[in-house]
C-alpha cells in the first residue's frame, strides 16, 4: 500500500510541451509573493488559472476538467471560476 518513485517510472509520465510557460510562471510568482507585496487578488484566483492552463496543456475537455474538479471536491465558487478560466483560454485559442 505505498508508492515508490524511481526515475524509470518518472520518465514514463507524459509531459506535454509547455506552450504557456510564461503565463504559468507569472501566476506562480504572484502566488509565492509575501502577503503584503501581493495585489488585492487572492492566491486561489491565480491557482485556478494555473489549473486551467494545465488542463489545456494535457488536452482535457471541459467535461473532463469539470469531472476532476468535482472529484477533488473543489468548493463551488472555485470550481465555477476554474471552468470559466478554462473557457476563456479556449476562446483565446480559437482567435
């Protein structure tokens, strides 16, 4: 009943090319800033956007992303915001 991680196993994990590297890096930087240095935007807002970018990187559909959010028991306001962020990215990609 335990998980052992070896480099052979880790090399088998599919990691897509990060086409959103700069955007995700900016969001992570916002999350790790000290509380006083942050803008009025809560960290959860940035985390939601990061989740949406990662879902797009792995090619998840909106339905699959929504299922993951439900199964991980994300609170309703954050789940809705994450799905909205996902949709915004999808619209931006179509342009």
